[in-house]
C-alpha cells in the first residue's frame, strides 16, 4: 500500500478530534494534533511552551510586520516550523493523520493526501462542548464561536482557500446525523476506496 495522509479539518464541537483518533486506530496510523508541537520541540530542541502559545493563532498585527509577503511575527514562525515538519514527514514516506494545521493546503501536492472536513449542527456541537468541558450552554456557545473564528482567521491567513469551504477538501461531512461512530464508518469506507491499489 502506498503512503497516505489523512488531513482532517473540523468545526469546534463537531467531534473532529475523536473522529481523527478513531480513524487513526482503524488504519494503525499515528495522529498528530496538539501532540505535534511536542514532537517538533523534541526533534528540533525548541521550547514547547513558547511554540504552543503561538500555535494555530492569527498573526499579531501589533508585533509583526509583512515585507514583500514575508511576515516576521512569532505566529508566522511557528506556522513555518510546523509546515516544514509536516512536509519532511510526508516526504519521508510516512502515513499519518493530521488534525488542522492547514494540512489540506500545506500538503495539497502530496499524491497520498486525503483531505476531510467535519462540521456539525450547531446545537449538537454546543451540547458536546457542554459535556466535554462541564460548562453552561451560553459558555459553550461562546467557546464554539471563538474557537471557530480563531481557526478561520488562522487558516485563511495562511491558505489560499477558505476554512470550511467544501471546494478545498476532498470530502466534507456533517457528523450530527450519523454520530461519531457512524461518521467514522463512512469516512473509513471513503478512505479505503481512495487507497486501493
């Protein structure tokens, strides 16, 4: 089987992270999400706390500036470090699952790329966030909007396409009707069809 990479973008509360982990288990692949920075910090001998503070964050307009398309902000530097690491990993022939990190754009030219986006009905996302974080409906709604706004800003700053726009992914799926396991079943079927020799 040829190497393949599953890139999974997601709305907050859609269950995207859980779906990514279950897909990784079904294909016996490592999954990179928040642990990506731990891997990079260990390999590159960098401070993980500093990297984590500026990861998946829109660039600061106050402390960074752009010259001829290049930006010197810390957020842009962390994005560059992550991008280089992902490309090295893909070029090494490794198969893996990557959550977010603009991977559908960063690794778009990789022949084994399978890009997915998971969304969900707003109310089901709010309920999932309430249960996961033990917060009120209002707090979950605010959290959901803030997380999605931050992800959209970060993505659209670093990619040519728009976050969540179906044209930028191979497959977009609403996790609410089928639930987490049903969505994983559907995505597994799609991925197996894609990776057949």
